[in-house]
C-alpha cells in the first residue's frame, strides 16, 4: 500500500509501515528527525490528493487539546485554523484514514472519536489518552498491556523541545498500526 503519514516529523509511524513492506512517506512542514529519504517536507494539503491508499494523520493539537482549554479564549483565530486543518484532513478521498489527537475539542465540534487508546495497552508503562477517528479501518487491538502506569508526558517540564517530545508516537502504537492496518 502507498501510505501517507501526515504531520509526522519523527518517522516512527512511517518506518513501522515501511518495515512491513509498505510504500510509506511522512510529511511535515519541518524536517524529519531521522532519515529524510521517505520524508516530504511540505504542507500536507499540497500532496493529500495524490494516489494514497491510506493516511495516518497527526494534526497539531496545540490549539485543540482540552489540556489547554483555559487558553482557548485567547487564541480563537489559531484554534479556528487548527479546526479547519483537522477537517480538511478528515475530508480527504483517501480510502483508509486514521486521525490521531489527544482528547480535544474535535469530539464536540466534529464527532466523537471511534476509539481512545493508551500507551500502556501497547507495551509502554505510561498514560496518554489518544483519540482515533477512523475511516475504513478497524479499532486497534491492545498488543501488550503493562502494569506500572505513569503520566510522564503530562509531567514533562518546560523545554524548547517539549512540544516535539510530547507529540511523538509511542513505538508500540506505531507497530500495532502497521501490523493491524497494514494488510
């Protein structure tokens, strides 16, 4: 399958699908953190209408996540742009689509997610509720439920890379996506 991993700079999800033999490409406006060979540094909306079989999208959550709700009244213009971008991703003609975001206002503005997953369901002893809005894809089945659960991402101290670190997909989740959706 030809797969677009939208708004991904880490290469984690892209590489999980590539390891399964898929023609997967990440796309983000920033450079890839790892090998750029299969990374398109551009606005994903410029390439979304090409021939893709599947898209896994990670739209920026800065102006959408309920964790920042106390700031919503100060960033209405930015939030409108973020909502519009999310909706454009959801309206693609790509046959199979997964849009990933934390618990956010899209559940109210657009629709409830099809599924909410946690890293501890996929081999990581952490909590980070992640919503999935799906089109023509099954719910992800947990692959490795672990005990010890910590909110490391939530407790992450301020830093210049905090946003990037918080947005990376856990490897176990990426592997489950590739294994379960990559057939």
